[in-house]
C-alpha cells in the first residue's frame, strides 16, 4: 500500500512545512505512518547569522524541530514521528526511505515556474532518479503569481493518468486507486496518438476497467499530437489537481532526464505530480 509509510523531508522552512497542511487528508489516511525527516550536514561549525552552532547543538535543534512538527500532527490525529538524518539531503532521504521501508516520499518543491528551476542537479532530481518508491511532488508556490502557496489542503479531485501503450504504465494504477478512493477522485486515463492514423492501445480500456472495478469514476481520453503538450493541455482543460506519471528507466529517471515526454511534463507542470517508477525495466518501451 502506497500510503502505509509516508516519508516527508523537511528543511526547516515554512515553505517546506506547507506540505503538512496541503496533504493533511492524505497524511491522515487509515493506518498511515508519517515520518518527518530533517537532514543535517555533519559540519563541525555552522554559521547561522550572528551565532555559530556546534554539531551537537545543531543536532539538538533539529531533533526539537521534528519533535515539535510531529506533535502538531499527532494533535490532528496523524500518527507521526521525527527522524534526524546525517548527511547530504538527497542521499539521506533515499537511505532513510530504504531503512524505514517507506512506501511514498512526499516532497515540496520551491520552483516558481513549473519545475524548470530545480529539475537538474537538485535534491528533488536526485531523489527522482533513484527512488524505488513513488514520489509525490507538491508546489510551494502559486503558479499564477510566484508567491508562496497557502497551506490549504489539496483536494486531488481530478487526476490525469497518462499511459504510453506499454503494460508498464499499469503499475501506476494501484497508487492512483489509493488516492482516488481517498479523495473520491475522477480519473482520466489519457493516451496520446503521435501518429495521425494511430489507433488506441488496448491498455487504456483495461486500465479504465480496473479503476471502475474499484468504484472509481474513470474515463478514457485520446489526444493527438505531441504527448507532453497534450498531457499539459488536458490537465488545464480539466482543471486537474494531479498528474500521475510512470517512469521506465532502470535507474529512476536516468533514461529520460534529457528531452523525453516525462521531463517535459515535469518541467512545465503547475499541479502536483505523482511519479511512479516501474519495477520492471524495459528496453523497448517509450517512457511517458
């Protein structure tokens, strides 16, 4: 179950903490454990304004921070605990996710215009490249204004699920089922025909049937043209709240980080994204 153990990295900033309010309903999912991770670099002496903190003092400060955030969540009926990680953020997030057997990593992004500001070389990109579990990316800025987003709860009422014609796309279905069940979502399964005379893939019918079998309101959609553009256009037409997208690379997004459909969607999307890495690598499938 994707929502069984949710790892939420925090950097101590109000922007990062906004995810706790935005995902409140998700974090309160039945039987979910929420792990709040604060990464601390093992620097002997760190300057913070006019003061300098030793490593023990910095560690204590981080522990107090995650304890306080966990206590706030517990007051809301959310089962939460804090974790301190020692090391660089991306590697620590991945290590803790493995050690704690996390089933989802939920991260906030600080980009003001899509994901263009951080897709290459950032903590988020490194996590996306290597995470074996789904990663939920939530914006900390309003796309229309570039101002910090309020901590209002995100509804995820309409989900766009792009598929590429390979059976690997179906691996995102269980994750989408969990979210759609929790939020009573409408799911649009989208297949884009790049060839004007192309035909719909059978997977679209099968995936819609799987979703409807779980009492989820699902519909098949066909688009024509450039896949990334069609995914983003459909998202705007529907006022979608979430894009759920799969990756087919053996090393997270290493296969598609340059120029593929998935990268284009990631860089331009202005809504949250659920990125699901397929467990079975394919050398013939075209990455969505």
